[in-house]
C-alpha cells in the first residue's frame, strides 16, 4: 500500500521532489490548487485528483510542500482537506517551512483521526530538490519517523529526527536566521573591502581560508563573478527569493517573542530584507543584499 504516495503542492520544490519519488518506483497521487502545476507530473505518470481529501483517501503516506502556514491549514483542515479523506494510521509529512504552532495544531488534528503528522522542512533549495540531496529536519514521534525515513531518503541525502512536533521547524528557522545574518555580513564586508580598493576575488579567498569563513562567502558569494553558477553571477536570478528569506525571518521573530529570546541581529536582518522587498528586490535571490547596499550608497 505504501508504494502509492500522495503529494500536494507541486511548485518550485515539490515538482522535483515528486519527480524523484516517481523515478524511484513509487506511484503518485497528486493535487495542486493551480491545475497548471500538475501538468508535468501527470505527463510523467502521476495521477491527478481534484481535492486534498482524495489524495488522502488513496494513499496512507502524504507529503505536502506549500508556501506558508495558512495554506497548510487549508490543505489539512479545510472543507475538502486531507483530514476529510484520511485513513486511520496514515502518516502526513509537511515539508513546508511554517511556524511550529501551526505544525502542532495540525499534529493534533491528525491525531484525532488516528493519524500522525510530522513537520519535516527541508534545506538545500531547488538544486538539491532536483538532485535528491535535500536535508529533512523532522519533528514528531520516533516510531513514525523511522517508518518514513526511507521514503524521505528518496528525495534527500540526510533525514534528521530533531525532537517532538515542531522541532523540525525550530531547527530550520534557526538555520535560516543565521544564513540571513551571515549573508548581510558577507555583503557589507565585501562592499567595504572593494571600497578600500581590494580585489573581490582576493578578499574572498583570504576570508575563505581565515576566521571570517562562512557558507555565504565561500559557496554563495554575493559579489557578481566571485563564485561561478550562483545567483550573484547571473543578476541574482533564481536561487532563494528575498521574500522567502523575509518569511523565514518573520517566523524567527515570532518564535523569539514566543520563547522570550532576544535576537537583535535576526531582527535587524529581518528589517533589511523587508526594506529590500519594498524596494523591488522581493523576487531576487537574497544575496542581492550586496547590490542593495551599493544602491543605498549611490543615492
Ligand atoms: P512554490 O510557491 O513554488 O510552490 C507552492 C505550491 O503550492 C504551488 O504550486 C501552489 O499552487 C501550491 N498551493 C498553494 N496553496 C495550496 C493549497 N491550499 N493546496 C494545494 N496546493 C497549494 O513554493 P516552493 O518554492 O516550492 O516552496 C515551498 C515551501 O518550501 C515554502 O514553505 C518554502 O519556504 C520552502 N522552501 C523553499 C526553498 C526554495 O529554495 N524554494 C528551500 C527550502 C524550503
């Protein structure tokens, strides 16, 4: 029965994740609120059904990959949502990045139907979704985690149990907050060095073998031309949208308020990406913060 898997939300990430499941021998039942999103998967052999409820009534393992909390709520608990069709003992895996409170609520709703909901956000982006090398950060009961681990390994190279429901989202949000902060730090550092007359390649190579080393500098440098094949080297197209970084830092902000933690750098990073969004950078990769800092100086 587990050969058939349900997949809901076939956007930038979901399409590739679902494709990997098909390629690795699963039958797929899929749904997306936009019918155009299911065309490719249908061509590859997936069966398209008209509601999330039907996905759940035809598969006991369902993966969801949706934009944000409200979409997850509608998809699970809405009038033709997953819960309406849920079979007992089903396992629902939500890989969207959302607030852990919504995750906990959905887990309770699933429990009332005799099912399990696991929060399971991913890191790695579209390229990793394509190549099947995502990292899954999973929150929820251990037994169900073990059961679905082999399934997630068909879409990722690392599947980590982070703790009870919500712990996957917590890990994801912490990572992305640090990423957002480090990218701004890298961008302003590179900008300063360039203004002081340093060659950006030389500066990056020194940082990357010194204590300032970080992923944003080494693998994803925000200065055009320093690293090949990253968004900075193609006018900040593709990659991880500034609006998504903004969403994740907003989640970090909410989590900080809820847990009484101070995140001064995370808060400032949130404001900076938000300014970018209101100045036309929203669809650009978040490393465009380098360009944003330069534009502010010239105006
Ligand atoms: P996307 O907007 O490209 O795809 C979302 C899909 O969900 C769309 O096809 C949309 O039509 C569909 N959808 C929306 N509401 C729906 C509903 N109620 N029922 C069914 N389908 C619905 O987003 P994405 O880039 O694939 O990202 C999905 C999630 O993964 C987000 O939470 C994002 O933060 C996270 N994420 C994204 C990346 C990335 O690099 N893109 C990386 C890691 C995590």
